C-alpha cells in the first residue's frame, strides 16, 4: 500500500470530558469494512459513562492499574454484571461479553490512584491472515 492509502488507518480520538476526567473513543472500520470501537477511560469515570446494557457485537473490557510498576493494582473494587450474574474484581482483569448479553459495571469506591478500563467492541468475525509461503 502507498503511504496515502495507509493514512485512513491512523485515527484521531474523540476526547470527552467528565468533570476532571477525560475519556477517549476511537471508532472506525477495519480493512474488511466492519465497524469497531475502542475506548480508554479512567475507572473513576465509569459512573459518568452511558454504557449500553446490550451491544450488537462482542465486547472486551480490560481493567488495569495506572502504576506501570504495579498494573495489577486497580485500587478499587468493581462489580461486573453479566447476564444474571455479579462478579467482583479488585485487581487487573478482563471480561468478554458476547454479542447481545446484558452487562454493566459499577465502581464500588473511587480509586485513590489512576486505574483504567479499556473497552473494545469487536467486529463480528476474526479472519486469520493468509500465511505466505516462503
């Protein structure tokens, strides 16, 4: 591909402000034309985000601490509702939410340190790249 063709793959985020917190969203289409969305938010912003109870694509949420020397420490407890079940996490974790599954997450106490939730809304099907023979 030529450089000008690759420019469409460099996306600028939408930055949203919630009081003193910023959330960034990236939305676009993959090379096959499927929609995707990526969001990075401080865990403390979860209470401000409008999170759909069901989405029309698979979703992955990753919860990470903000200290690069201790990324497992999210410095809070988060309740995660998936279908009719409630799970609690207090350290780094990842959830996979299948398409159409009701879900929600709630921060039990505001973290004293930065921690993050990275959400990926995934295209409908992963296609393994062709393996080139040498």
